[in-house]
C-alpha cells in the first residue's frame, strides 16, 4: 500500500455519478488502483473519506467514536431505520435498547426460527414439484410467514400478503429514488400503522410471555419508561424486515450452488458445518449492504491523519469482504475457507462490524446465519435444475437480485407429474 499518502484525494470535484454507475465496486476498485485502504472525495457534494479493510473496521467501530446521526441519506434512514429506532441511538440509550435485541438471540430462539422456516419452506416446496419457480418471488411469502410466527404474531393470509409486499418494498427501494422509493414510503406508512395496532393490542390484551412480541411490548429503555407505541412499532418492523431480507441471501445461495458448483466440495448435503460454511461464503461473496456511514463523534488520529468531529466516513463492507490481503482469491467462491480458519469478525462484515453489545453490529446476524444454514441444507436436498436465464447480478442496484429472479426447475415427486 502507499504509506506515504494513506488517504489520497480523488481527482475531480464530486464522484456521485461514478458511485451510482459502479455501485458496490466503487470504493474497492479505487482502493486497489491507488494501493490504499482509503481515499477522500465528495459524494452528493459532501466531503467524505471512504475506507475498507479489517483495520478500518476496528477504527470505525471503536466504542463512542462514531455516530450514525447524519451519516446516511434520509431516503435510506426512512425505509430501513426511521426515527427512534435502535440504529439511531448512541451511548447508554443504544446499549439498553440493543441488549433487548441481543437477549432475543438465544440458541433456543435461533433453533425455533430454523424449525419454523423449515416448515414454511417444505410447505411451499410441495407445490413446486414438476414446476419452474422464480425463487425471488417465492421467498417473500416464506420469509414473511417465518418472521411473523417467530415473533409470535398471527399469520392470516391477508396479513402475510400485505406484510410481504410492504417489507419487501422497504428493502428493495432503500437504495433508489423516484417512483419505487415513493411507493415504498407509502407502504412503510401502512406497515407502521399495522404495527402500532399490534403493539397496542399486545399491551392491552397481553400475549404469550415467552414470545418475541411480549419482550418488545414490555421493554423499558434507559430512562425506565416503555417505548412509545410508535417507537415499539418501528422496532417490530426492525425485527420482521431483516428476516424477510434474508430471503435475498437464500436466493444468492441457490445462485451460488449453481454458478459455483465447480468449486463446491462433494460432501453430504446434510453436513451442518459445510452448510454453515456455504452460508458464510455467500455472505462474504454476494452483495448485500454496500457500505455503512458514520460521522465522527470523538476526534481521533489514524495512520497520521486527523479525523475531526463531524467528519463523514463511509466504510466499504462489500470491499472489506473481498479484501485481497485477508481473503486469498477473493473473487472465487470457496466455502472451505470458513472451515479452515478461525472467525474473522473484522473481515467478514456483510451486515456491519464491531461488537454486538457495544456497537451497532446487527444482532440479527446470528439469526441470518441460522436461517441461511437451514436453507442451504434444504436447497442441497432439493432436486432442481436451472433453465436458461440471465443470472447476472447488477452491482449498481442496491441491493440486487439475479436479473431473471433465479428460476429453478424442481423435479416432480412422481414421474410425469407437473404443475
């Protein structure tokens, strides 16, 4: 790396158009060209330092150093966080709220999520026999039913359809502007209205004391008060929406099992460690969150550069997951790398980095891995082929799907059977 100028400034005044055109590879490509793990530029006319790599993750996530306030576009915050959510808090307020989410990630609850998902997947897969299925379209209902059941909510068909539409729109339009974003904002309003009703009923009528919904409705913040109905509704969506988002990783898993089948080891489909390794390599290799933003709260020096209070930093998650000094042959899909090495929490950051308890690292990462591991085993046990289609992943979309939605032709359960 170029140690004489650790964070060079890109030529030109603003690089917003280049970022929108190149998407996920914008930061990593320039870091590789400049032989550095960071550079300065302007995005949306605003000065910013872009960083990648495990060292940058450690510095970015030191407790108390950064705040997310003002660090991400309002369009993203409105769909994926919203006012009062745990992601918008700092200090003690964040720690107390975050502890509630961490307490939900017990092994028993993770196992329960896997069981519910398996039931929903197998119920859906029975109708796939002899059919060609577009997984992008099929996973929304599966993941929505899984999310609702895991949280202890009813799964009436009309609720599943409405919630699947709303939650999927929030995820799919988070990185866009224009009509798709406006539609998602309207659907978010509808979803929050429904969630407020759920919280009110839970507090008025009570629910199973062991349920996720019960914990959420009863939680008291650092000031000793219950969350307002509006904030509790936002946090309910912050549990449901990420589970639905895991459906994108599951589609990526099917994509990987086909496109990268030449690099997959010939191990038994039911092997749990290999299913987990494949899930981790999907999380490393495929595009999910492109980057995370932060504004300096506590000024610091790193590599001879001073970062003043209020400075805007962007941490490249996609580029860190493909950092060539950490991940040999980063463009190759190699699940074995997760069997042969210890966990690298600062190098594998598809959903952010740092400490679960002290930083903003997503506690739902454990749930993501559990569901993906289960889905990998189910996909490896399912008999399917891939018909002719466009399997490209457009890296300027945030986040992308395979262009044709990942079609799979599922073998019939009995010879000659079809849809």
